[in-house]
C-alpha cells in the first residue's frame, strides 16, 4: 500500500515537473514565464478586439506583442 502511494506521488510530481525540466527550468520559473506570456496574450487580444471596432487604434500592438513573444520563446529555447 505504501509503495502504491509513493508511486502515485511520484507520478503527480512528474506531471508538474517533467515539462519545465525539459525546458531547463524549475516549476516556479516556468510558472512565472507562463503567467507572463498569458498576460501578454491577454493584452494583445484586448488590443486586437478594440482594433476590430476602431481600426485607427492599436494598429500594430497585437502583431508587435506576438513577435516579441515568439522572439522571447526562441531566445529561451536557445538557452537550453
């Protein structure tokens, strides 16, 4: 019974750490980067939404943010 518990615990831990470890990051570091990207996507989506109704506003905001996100992820990937 004890072995099953520890096996399950190891499996759950792996769910949270395998991908960050593959990226060369700890769970907290990966969490912060993911939150940062989600905030950037939120801002880009908001700017694109406003731009849809008012084309003279936020003309390049969405695409600029998207380019910065891609550049950042490629830079982080190069560090691995």
